[in-house]
């Protein structure tokens, strides 16, 4: 994974340090649409939704000025369903290297032209969902032909040399035996890889959670193989501490101490603040402090270890040390 340029790295460090001290979020996820092209088995979104109340591109500037995150996720639903997603990214980025901006997408609607337009608008990282290293991905996402589309498009775009594509694989009971094969696929396609962890809170279904001793043994064996293959290219985006915490999350059936609403939060498609995508208390932008007081200070939820949380579930010195050493152009 390529490193952020030096000047942008310094800006991210400065803003992140200030936000940590002043209780502004480090990461904000803008769910720019609730609609999606897939019907994934592990997700509570799927299919068309009413988009008449979605924020317009110009609206995002007000949220950016108030929240001032150093990292932004542009997600959904499927963000590429918005015809104006490039304008949304430009409004979030506003011509600056900050925030570091990630597009979270299933890539069913991605083309080479869209990829370049979004990169030019300010997307620093393209996070592409991949559940299986073959056509089983189509079955899990209920989208025939999706894997073949990815298999054709991702290697072609990787050859452009931007080093900004990251496969995101959510670990479930269905694909835990494919963890190493997915890493092989990322290598084959010339892209990077990030693992996240399934949470039953999103759908209420525990069928995809790792609970048996056999499933946990498979998880540990495959993550051991992945860890043994780390190298200086940083193609495994998760820090070792993050993957170790992921093991504990499944072994303990949860992880307490979540700082949703404080260290990270979600802006819904219609502009409400939520502590996370699986906690549905809604607040106005002006009521962020009340969200921290009412929700975060009393939050007992331990039911997820998704990527947005796992990256921030650390002390500030550890967070700074890991990101400076791996992603930022500062020694």
C-alpha cells in the first residue's frame, strides 16, 4: 500500500492529534445512499431504497467543517449508485489532501473511467468487498457475474500502478477457510488486503459468526499463515495488533470498550449522526456532544469489531506509531 505524501501526512497527524484532544471524530463514515446493487447475506442493506432525502453534494461541506475528520469513508449501501458520487467526493475533499478518503464499494458498477474520475476527485483508497476467491462470492452477495467483473477489472486497474486498491474481506463462518486463498488472490491481482470481522448485530443472524472450536482453530491457522507472509510492501493493511484483537473478538464472542460516537461516527444518507452503522440512535449535527454524553459514555455494546472500529480501538500513541510506520511518509 502506497504511503501518503509527506505534506498530507503532516496534516493528517496534526488534525488527528487535535481531534483526539478536543473529542472530534478521527473517522467519519458518510453513508451516501441506503440503496445497493447486492443483497449480501451478512448485511442489512440490499436493493433499491428511497433516495429522495439523500444529502446533496454541497451539503457535505457543512458536515466536514463541523466534524473535521482526518479520515473519511464514502460508503452506503453502494455509493456508486449515486450518479453524483464524484461531486460528493470533491465536496468532502475540497481540494485538500485531508481528509484521507476511502471509497467502500462492492465495485459492481465500477469502470475504468469511474475509477480515474474518483481518484482525480480525491479518493485515496478504493476498498473493494471480496468474500470468496471465486464465484462463490456471487452467491454470497446475490449478484451473478460479480466475481468475473472483479477478476477482469481489478488486475487491469492495478497495473496502472497507483497502489490504492484494497480488497476488504469480512471473516465469516462461511469463508474462514478461505482466508489464505483470499490473500493469494490479492497477490495475484496486484492489490492490497484488509480483513474485517462479521457481527451478528447487523442482521441478528449468528449463523455466520465463528463460535465452534473448529472454526476458531481454522481462523488462527489461516491468520498465522497470513502473518508469516507480511513484507515491506504493506499489502496486508491490518496491523498485527488488529488481527490479534480480531482473534480475541471471535474467541470471546465480543469486544468491550467501543468508542462509537466519539472516535468514529456515521452520517446517514439523509444527514443524521449515528454512533455507528449498527446503533440507530439519531442526532442532529449540532447535537454531537449530546450523542457522546448520552450514548458513548454509557455504551456497553461489545458486538462488533468492524474495520472502522478496529483501526481506532487503541491508545493514541499506539495509533500514531502504527500509522506513521506503515502509511504516512514520516519517520
